[in-house]
């Protein structure tokens, strides 16, 4: 990974020399999500793309929310359609509250309702000192990572039935904050807390809420937001000695979305390559 080219955030899959594995050739579906209508943010690449592929192969239709990486998003959509499922593409900035509502409105217009909402899109940037973090970047990180999650959940709930599932992507940083990712780590702690609280609030409606806490996962976000020396060492400090691939998280998101997880709510599921979240 030492020769990985630096990208502008949030990065694109096509510019990566070491291509991530999203399960394109490995994931096998078993009908766990047959007929479900799903919304996944940040689904153009990385974890979101892997989840979209898995959901389609499990029988779900997928709305793919993404910022502006049209080539990556179109590739994800083609993989969904290849499975005979409906793929809906919606581009735009989730930092804009109106766009969050647009995403949900489009999903309801296309699917009629929402069974699964995956809040996965995120912004991060590396800084060595707090003084380097501008007010604008702090506010933007909060808006994309936390504000959008709140607004998407709030807009989606009137269109979700008992048995529905909300899955929010947190991070190992929620418990072990990396100082050079301070704004991002702060939002990930908020996501874990929000998810645990919302699970209690929505229990009486029969809607489950969980979060997934990935460790170091090889996605376009890494070479676009970290200096080259950190990219070279990325994931090597885990017990497994390597970064994870997006495909290695897909099964967790499938389980949490499925009826098989009918009594799992308020959980934070860690996928960290052996690094414990205490």
C-alpha cells in the first residue's frame, strides 16, 4: 500500500491501486432479505457497496445514496440490477437537511415503504493538532456523520413497519478515539450512543436499531484522508495484522437487517480484526 496514490476526499475506488474486495465474486445470498426495501448511504464504494451487493443477493431492492462519485455508484447499481433487484441512485450532500429528506422521499416513491435504513456515509480528515481543524470542517463532519443520521431516521420512521431495522455505522474510534481523527472519532461515539438510545425508544414500535463498529477497513476514504506513511501501515496493528476488506463486514449488516435478528436491538457489533472494544 506504500505506492497508493493520494486522493481528494472522499476518494474513488477506480483510483486505488489495491482494489478493495466488496464480495463481488464471493458473496452468496440465501434469501434472507427477500422483498425488503433498503436505503444505504455511502453505497457507491467501501462498506456501503459491499452491503448493497449483499442485500441484493439476499433479495432486497436498494436505494444507493452517495455524494458525487457517479462511476463508482453506477457500478454498484449494475451489480444490484444483475441480481434482478431494483437499484435507485440518489446523489447529493447529506450535510444538507433537505437532501436527507429527498433521499427518503425518493425511497418511498420507488418502494412504497422502507424496511431497512443503513446510515453508513461518513466524512473524516487527519489532523495533527486541534488548531488545524477549522470551524467549518468540524461543523461539516458533525453534519454528515451525526446530523444526517438523525434526519434520515426521523424522515424514514413514518414509512417503517414493525420488523424494520436501522443500522448505523460507528467505529472502533467510538471507544478508542484516534487523536488525529478527533472530529470523526467524536461523531462515532455519538453514533454508538444515539443507536443505543434510539433502540430503546423504538422498541415498542417493533423497529430494531443497532450499530456496527468497524476497525481498519480498506476503502477509498483511507488514501484520501490519511498521509502516505499512515496508509502504508494501515491495519497492521491489529491482531490479524492487516486491514479488513469491505466484504468482511457484509454478513453482519445482512444479519442485523434480517428477521433472523428479531431479538437483536441496541447492540454494537465490532468487526475489528481482533482489537477489542471494551
